[in-house]
């Protein structure tokens, strides 16, 4: 939370200062550091022209942190310089608040109207004593200013022209962690929690300090620590004492902690007979709990609430509304300056799919719009960017226009739950930017989402962005390139007018190298990555066609149909798409302001990439480019998979230009992605080919030249199984081994020549299956199924490809795969594929 809402009691400061020093000391020894992200030693290919000598004007803990960052940043900058470059000019860097700077340097034009958390960076080109001034409107502003200075220098900014003011567009700029006290992270794909383990806060909080540095470096000011499916235990006194240690570790960088709370806590841990938010004892319980929290954590930011959603307790049990629950919590926090982020992700997951009027997309607006004006001023309604759930493509939530007397925050996901779980390269900033710029035309006026969140469009006092981060102990987000998403989230929450490509460029320059070829390639890959992921997963607004009741990772088209979860895309033999029109469907289109309601009501004016979100159309329906829906489904999957393979080519051209460990790590991920895109392609294409019965004009769908199915092989020990869902295996079948060793054998009947040889197998959890390819009895390759992929059953989550390049074959050769099971991994096999070398899938 911004400082004005979170006064820190002075008697805490001394304690907090010592914890800063402690955190700093531990940090040096910590395995997980901010330099695994973008705060790393200089990537500059030339020595910077200046070396900064700090002079800090104040003594608060944040000013000390700013001083440390200045020194650290200077060392980083100089770290990559070559000895042959001229010695840098020594320049004094003056750090302070605007008031302090005004007093110390009365002759320079210090701004008088800098908004809270803003900063001013100024080059005072005095010939005798040149200096750079970094002044914050307040202490957080100073921290942001120091980080901004190094960002600018890394971008090649001419420091002699610096006279820059900046202030955040949004007051709320939070990350949400969905960490559980036991150390697991809901929808986290980068290891275990940096905050919790075994029910308690971890002893080693050095990574937490490092995380706070990363967050502050891009302007994030709040961190909600725990899962919104909240464990009430964290509100118990001994846990609050532990949470206070986390707050101490993050405080020097201006990151305020918040907690998710379960609204039934007064009953579940408080021993009350009820948790009715209108009950006087319940209100008193929350007020007492808030007092206890603020005694321990004077700058506590507030509560996040998930209620009446996906099984979480909620006010509906007592016939109360979300406003009733939110206001009870808000009243408890208000005297201390805290806020409540009440999530609009409230819906019934037992919907009747037979009812054309039933529609999960309607839920947030139907429930929250009637409550507009009933929330206390320190309540912020937190709404996911789309009406469903972080899909690769959704329309913008109409609720942003439907709450005009309520503060609002937009929730987005940094962790890639539905967008490839960090195993696929997907840069999400283009999605967020599109939503931020999207004009809802509320009240027939221009009302882009970014203006609503900035509390400029309507009668609101607060607003902002919340990103579900999912960082863990495995190098923050595990995938090096996925860190661009965390970086971009902060940058857009500070300034939604930034362009995703520019953000990607400044990130790449700080994180990888300033080499133009590398930066250009990385920006290009990031730029297209979301659009491409969408094309081989769920195009035309069908949503991500994944296993929505399980892993949310591989293809599983029908998992979203005919159940109460309401992520339907209503595919049948004749057509596809959920009818959300007023005329014949659920009526969801009417939740938008009139201009958009009209646009989305008519398939002819609905943008193609949202067509099937709003309309049920025949497969032969023609898109704006004249192509039929079914042909688009086929083509987008083939093109998307080919495009994903292209990332590998792009990246391999950078060999020698980026650090070798980074190069190898990213290459392995891109190769995996290219192969998994084929799994996605084949699953969705064969599903819709079978369902629609309409052939592919391009002749791809249903034709797999060079593919030899495992179920058609001569099997020794292997048994044929039906894979579930059927579309996740070629022809719906695979073979599994329950013997010590099994084999599948084919006789090659094609042309003689050199080929690439792909083996499609299922890399299951619970063991490391082993595979050998033999040609005429001679081993040609051997590998382990040791990837960490979801599911213990063979399906699209774990269908994996191993490719052997450049194999010589002639008719009559005997091709054999020998599989050795291990533990619960039965060395399952789908098919082999003999491919011309130049068409081969990328080599692992
Ligand atoms: C924390 C989706 C996720 C859940 C998550 C939920 C939410 O449904 O799959 O894991 O729960 O969203 O945002 O509350």
C-alpha cells in the first residue's frame, strides 16, 4: 500500500533497521538472489561513462536501502566493463526526499508537485561538481528513483540530459502469492514457497528480501503472501508473529505485506458460533484481529478475500452479500489504513449445462454490479481481466464498466497457469496491454480500462493491478524468459502506456545482454509468443482447450464440456462456440456498454479472435478473411506448431552471443515447446476432424506421412491401451509395459535415405522409464523419460518427443523401440515418425 494509508509507528523503526542489516548480511550467502533475474551484473557491452559516488541525505531504513541499491547498481554497471575503456567520470549521486534535497541543494529546481511514490532524477551539470540527484516524493519514491536510474543507464540513456519525473499510474501495485503454509504453491511452477514450509514461516528469509528488491525495482508496492484459498491458521497469533518477520524483510524496499483471509475465520479459529458478517461479535472479532496485526506489522497492507467461490466459505451462507463481508473486514482495517481487495471471482461451479441461459461469464457482473455504491471506501473489488479464468484469450470483463462507484483492481496472472506453465514461452504483456488500452465506452464516453484502474474515469478513490506471481525457490519463475512477465507486470502497473516490446527490450538488455542481435531476437520471440500459443491451443475465443478439471496444461477438449464448471465451448457435429447473445443465448453481451454490446451481439461484427466466445456457429461459417472456422482451426494449429519450431531456429542463431548456461536452458525449453506444440496440434485437429467430418483443404489433418503407430507394431510385452482423452494419442491408442522390458518393432518400407527419427512417448510421473532405439538390432539412441510433467496417466500433459537426427534407412530395416518401465512409469509409447531431415522437428 502507498505510504499515506500505512503509517509506520516510530517505535518499530529501530527494530526494523536491524532486520534490514540482518537481511542484507544473509542475502550475500543466499542461493537465490535477484541477480538470477534482471538485477544482475552489467550486461553492457561498453564501460559506462560515469561512476556514482553516493551521498544520502536521510537515515530511514528505506534511504539506507536506496544507498545500498545505488552502490550495488554502480558495481553492477561497472562490473561488465572492459579494462581498455576510458575511466568513468566520478559523479556524486545525491539521494533523498524532495524536501531533503530542497534543503541540501537550494539552487536546483526541485519539483513541488510530485505525487506520492513519484521520483525525480536530475543531472546538475555544474562544471565544478557535477552531480546526479535522485529525489523521491517520499521514501518509496526514492527507492523507485534509484532503480529507475540504473534502468535508464542500462538502456543507454545520456545521463547529462536527465531531468525526469515519474509517478505511478496506479496506487495498488501488488503481487499475489498463492503460497500455502505447508510450502506448496497453488498454480506455482517454480518449486516451493520462499515464505513458508511445514506450516511455518521459513527461517531463511534472505530470498524474501531479494524478492522485495526485485519487486521494488519495477515499482511493486504490495505482496499478498498466501493462497486466496486461505488457511485460517495464518491469522493465529504465533503465525502473525512469524508473518511480521516477512514484513520486516520486505519493508526496506517499500513492499507491504497483505494476507488472504477466509471469511469463516471468526468461527473456524475464533470459536464463535457464526461468521455472519453482520453479527456484532463477528465484527468485533475482525476488529480485534486487525489491531493485533497492526501491533505486529504497522504498515500491513490489508486483506485479500476469495469467498463463495470454488468451495470457499462466504457471506451467502447467511443471505449476506459480498459488500456485507467486504465492509466488515474494511471497517476493521480502516482505523489502521489497510484495505480489502475483495475478489469478483465469485461463481457457481455447479451450473446446468443444459440451460442456454446459464453462463459462468455472467457471474461477476450479475453479482457485483447491483452492489455498486455499497462498498466502504477502503474496499477495492479485484476482477480478473476476463470473465472466465486467465485463458489465452477472453474478452475484457464488462464489470470494469459496471462498477462506477467502487474502487477497482484488475487481477492478471504472471504464473502461466493456462498459458503453458513456464514450459512454453508466452510473454503476457501484450495481453495485459490490450486490456489496459481497451475502451469500454461506458456512459458513451472514452473509458479505457487503464483510466478506470487509475481511478480517473468514475467516482473512485483507489485502484490498480494485482499480478498472481507464483514465484518459488527455483530461480523465481524457473524459466529464464518467463521472468520478462514479472518485470513487465510491474512496469505496466507503474505506467500502462508503456509498449510491451519496449518493456521486453529494456528487460532483455538488463537480463541477457545489450548485443543488438540478441535483444532483437528475444523481443521478436516474446512479441509473437502469446498469439502463437493461442493459435495451437484454443483459437477464435474457444479458450485454452486444456484439462480444466486437472492440470490445466495439456489438451483435453471435452473436460470443459457437460459439467458444472461452465467453461463450455459447446462443440458438436455441426458447429462450435458458446452462444452468449441476448437474442438466442445467455444474454452476456448485454453486460457491456451499448456500443460493445451491439458489436458482440452480431457474429459479423465480433472480432474473429473472440467469435466462438460469443457465438455458436457452423464449422462452415466464414471468418472475415473468407476462411471457414474449421479450416482456421486446422491451419492455426499447423502454423502455430511450425512457428513454435521456429523459436528453436531463432535461438540457435544466438549461440555464443549469450551465456552458455542460459543458452542451453532456454534451448532445451524451446525444443520441448516445439514438440509439445505438435501434441497440441494433433490432439485438437484430430478431435475436430472426427467431430465435424470435414476434411482439411490443405490435406494435413488426419495425414501423418512417415508415422508408424505403436499399436500397429509387432509387440513383445507391450499391451495396447486406450488413452484418455482419446485425442491425446495418435489414433487414440498407445502401448504400455508391465514387464521388465518390452519392445515394439516395425519394418521400414519407405525410400532409402537419411532421415530424422521421432519417438513419441509418455513421460509419466512416479518413475524414470528408459528407452532404446535399435535399428537392425543395433542401438542407435537411448534416453530416459525423466522430465517433470503433470499426471501419472499417459495423456497430452506428458506426451513427449525424442528426436534422433540424421539416421540412414533402407527398405527392410527393422526399427525397434525397447522400453524399460520404472516405478509407476510404464515406458508408454505412442508412435514413431520417420521424417525427411529438413522437415524434422527440432532435435533434443
Ligand atoms: C486459487 C482458478 C485456479 C485456482 C484458483 C482460482 C482462483 O480456478 O485454477 O487454482 O484458486 O482460479 O483464482 O481463485
